[in-house]
C-alpha cells in the first residue's frame, strides 16, 4: 500500500443508496503497474474502485497481467478474493509453493501473506478486498 493516507470522505463510493448497480466492462481505466512499482519490464495493470465506507471497507477491482520475464511481490495486509476470468494467473508464496489460477478459480489472499505474482502467463481477474482503495491504483 502507498504511504499516502486517505480517509473515507475522499472517495466516490459505489454503494451509497439501495438498488442495483452494473459496472460495464471498460468503465474504469486500469493503471500500469510498471510505472507505479518502478519496474519497466512488468506487464500488469490494475484498478481499485471503492464500494463502501462502512465499518468494514470494501473495494472491488480489475487486474490483468501479461507474460513477462519479471515477477513482483505484494504484501496483503487485508483479505482479498480474486476470481480468474480469462487465461491463467500464477502466484507463489514465500515457501516457494506455486499456484496456477485458471478461469473460474478463486484465490483467497489472507492478511499477513506475501504473494509473488509470476510473469509466466496472461490472465485477467476481478477481486474484492476488505480495505479502502489503494490510491496508486485509482
């Protein structure tokens, strides 16, 4: 997470009143992670969207990665559930266990987990996370 501190009043939350909301594909532009993480060889994109400001903040997002020779680590300080919707996403843990998520598979990343996103495949995922959006990914 970035060092910038945000509070709940700085977001336009999706969940503000009763009803149904549909987010159409392409509504949000993804951020290039190579620029955000300072790794020009990285080929991944992400967008965070704030859903609710209630006691247990919830964000939803879209994540894409393309095959590359690089990988990157991400420290999950929160619960995140990621569903693979296209291709494969390959991750590993600090013990070296490798997990290959395929279309329809669900990753659950628990707080206190460091995940390495391996650059060996192409894939897209949607996710929900119990946190406010990451400012760098908006």
